C-alpha cells in the first residue's frame, strides 16, 4: 500500500515552501482605523485549525522549537499558533484539510510506525524526538514532506515572535514598520 497517493506532494510542499513568504505577511498589521473598518475582532481566535489539530500541532512544535535554553519561551507561551493559523488562512482550502489528516496520522501513528502503544502526545520527550526524527528520515516521501511542513510552520510561528529574538541575538527589523493584521473572513 502506498501512502503517497492520498496526500498531494505538491500541496504539502506548497505549505512548507511558502512559510518564508507567509512569515513576512503574517507580521504585517493594519493600522487600527483600517482594522476597525475591516471588522477585525479585538481578540484573535483560531479560524483554520480545529481545536484537536491545534493541540496536536502545538505538541509537535514544542519539540521542534525546544532549545533547552531556559531564557527561550515555549511554543505554547507565544502567539505562534495564531501566526500559523493566519498563514494557513492564506492557502487554498485543500492544504489545511490535508494538514489535518497528516496531524491525525502523526498523533495516532506511533503503534504503527514506531511500535509504541501510545499516541504521540503520550510519549516521553525523548520518544517524541525519536518519533519526529523517524518522520524526518522516513522511507515514505509523504512522511518526509509532512515533517518539513511541520518544521517550517513551527519555525514560522515561533521565530516570528518578538520574545524569541533576544536569545538568538536578533534585534528586530532595522526600520520599524507599522504592523497590520489580515481581516478575518
């Protein structure tokens, strides 16, 4: 049975490959008057990622972005998930749908792919790292592409946060630009 037939390689590559461009777009914000005119709500909530998908992705991103440095915030303590959700809003609807399926396969795959009777979230951090590594080096192209999509989205969300910049010695943009948010649709 070939797992590569069910997930379009092009769609997952597009999701991963656009992450750099989406980082730039996700950092832009409308001026307050334009945001009010666009009907943007004051508090942002997830619009693309379902609660289950957000929980799974956060668990994956926690391990991918973990540096061991106590000065760095955890992924869940940043607005990284909102940035990822905002980036996914800009892609064709089939990409987030495929991401949802891949997240489910990743979460419930350890019995099948790692021989461990647990979900990904139930593994120890060391086992989670090994499981992520097995997807990175999978013999299935879809697994490797999924890993790249997870990694790119996690890095997009995490390192777009001002709180992560100091520890990596990045002082931020040289020229401050006004930030804008995309209108919620």
